[in-house]
């Protein structure tokens, strides 16, 4: 009877996570960075190198900010199912479900079924975490690989299966190849694994499966780029550091990370302290490994808080790796405080609620994902009238990535154009009739000479304006308004 009950609980958690992640998954809009990574993956499908892809000449050329594993997975999905926003979200969605279920599994093992269910509830109530399960960002892939790797290691500790140990190491390696040094959460996990007192053969298996994929990737990458990679990487780091200095200055609040964790995880954050107290209160927990696992959870939160707290970039995706650990400890705290409810009944209630919400957002015109109202996307239907346009130029402010990243990634993803970036003084140099120029709509007509000469304003809306050569943007084409494109307007 107990086995059947556990099986039902596992199924319910999987259904709950799937429903929550796939709320209005079919919406076509995606935001910044998702469009960047999606355009990378699409370019790989169209023939760019696995190790040397880019948006366009001089635009992330090449992309060296993070390892490309998740982008490769996105490209594989595009190859199998076609290029679309929905397919772009698929890897993060699947790995997000994996992260949620792995967090449930870990909490259930050390704190009980009820704690596992409350852990899932805590993640579902953390809106920031759930938003990234339906995006094209790389972070959810890293978290999914890391949490599932630890879950596999816990299974190994129970049955001593070398296959599970090897799988654990492979998943840890994938976490590192998903986001590089951002996978700093692997450090406390490595210490936790060493504290488990593995035999020499077991340690060798784990080390080989963890390090071999990384070594293989590094070797292939070095063969592709030789030593140029290091100069590119260091140049990108210097540019980002200078840019963040201009945007945020020196006065970053060192406690911003903990502050934002508290604000975004709400009551779960405070329940976490109850979970930690309960774990250390019971002496039996020192024998069962509960205290050691609790220390791991706390260490994960602290290492991210310390490292990101000393950056001057208060980005929401930096918070993501800490949320599962807060949810696990918060789930343990809720299980300690709420004693009368049964885990299976709570899970059934959550499933009914998620199913109802899934059907509700499906029927009602409720927008779940950002990007549907993107002003560049609003031009996509109208751009079909101009198949001659293959490239688009964007104005660059030197050493300021923000000045061009959004426009280039939006143009590459939504308009299927090859972007190039130019300083304002050289925007006209060598321009061809198959090129357009995308600028902010606040740009005045006399800002650049071409606006009044061979090029004219062709497509415009509240945010952006697209200029084309007069031989391409003819009056006949201007009179054809793209159907179903209410945001965009044509310039006469």
C-alpha cells in the first residue's frame, strides 16, 4: 500500500510540474537573451559551426560568454521540430521539470513526503523561478542538470549502482558545460560528495564521468580557436566590466542578493529558517545524514549570495540557482509547522488547482510569456513584403553592449535578418540596397544623412523605425498593409 501511495505521489508531482511549466507554452513571443540564444541555435541549424557561431559579422563573433551545451540542445530541437519560440523554450521547460522533481525527491528523502510536496509548492509560488522554466535562457538547464545529478548521486548512495554514479557525474559535467563558472553550486556539492566517503573505484568513476566531457569539449574548442579564444574571452570580460561600471557604478548593495531572495520567495524564505532549526534540533538527524544535507543547502545559498553580492549587476537570473535550496529547506519548515495535512492530499489539491489554472489560461486571453508585444516582432509580418532585405544595420555606442544587443537579437530572431553593428559616423559606409537600418523611433530624420537621401523611413511603430533603400521600399509596397499587424504602421 505504501509503495502505491509513493508512486501516485511521484506521478502527481510530475503532472503538477508539467502543467505549471507549460502554461500557455505556445505563445510566440520571447524576450531579450532568449532571442539571442534562439538566433544562435537557428544559425547552427543553418550551417554555422558548433564552436564558432554568431549573430552576424562582429556581433557576438564568436560567442564566448558561456559554454554552448544548452544552445546545442536548442539547435537539436530546432532540427527535429522546426524553429519557433515554443521549441526554443522546450529544453528549459524539460530541465525545469527535472529541477522541480529532483528538488522534490531530495526533500522527500531527507525531510519526508510532506516536505517534498511543500518544496514543489514553494517553487511554484516563486514567480521568478517559474518564469525561467519557459524561456530560452541557459540558467534553467544548468539548474536542471545540477539538481538531477545530485538526485542520481543520492540514489547511488542507496543501491550503490555504478551506473547511477556515472550518470550523476555526467549530469554534473553538463551543468558546467551549460553555464561555465556560473555553476559555482558544484563546489559545495563536490565537498558533500567527498564527505560521503566513496571507495577509490567509485571516486574514479565519478571523476572520470565528470571531467572527461569537459576535457573533450575544451580540447575540441581549442582545436577550433587555438589561443585566440582567451583574448576574445578576456576582451568580453573587460567590456562587460566597463559597461556595468557605467550602468551601476560602485555603490552596489552587497546584500542585494539576500534581499531579492527574500522578496521573491516570500514566505518560503522565512519557513527556511524553521527547516534549518528542525534539522539540527533532532540528534538522530546527525546519523541519518539530514544535518549534512542541510549544511549543503545552506552552503548553496551562501556561496551564491557571497559571490553575486559582490557584483554590481543585480540580475534576476542570478537568483535562480538558490531557489531550489530555499524551497527544500522551506518545505521542511512547512512540514514541521503544518502537521495535520497529508502529503498525498496536498498534492492532489495542487494538481487540481494547476489543472484548473492550465485550462483557464488556455481559454481566457491571459498573457503568460513576455515578448508577444515586442515592437520589432510587430514588424515581422510586414517584412514579408521585402524579401530583398537580407541584412540590418544597428547603431553601436562603443563598449556598450546594451546599445546593440537587443536590436540585433530581435532583428535576427523575429525578422530573420543578419545584423551588423556600426558606430554612428560609419553607419553609411558601404551600405547596399539589400540592407536596412533599424533605429529607435526617437531618432530624428536629420540625425543621419541617408535618412533624407537614398534611404527612407519604411516601417515604424512607437519604439523602432526601419529604413530601406527607396528602390526597395516603393509606394506600391507601402500601400500594402500586412494583415493582422495592428501595431505596425507604414510611413509615406
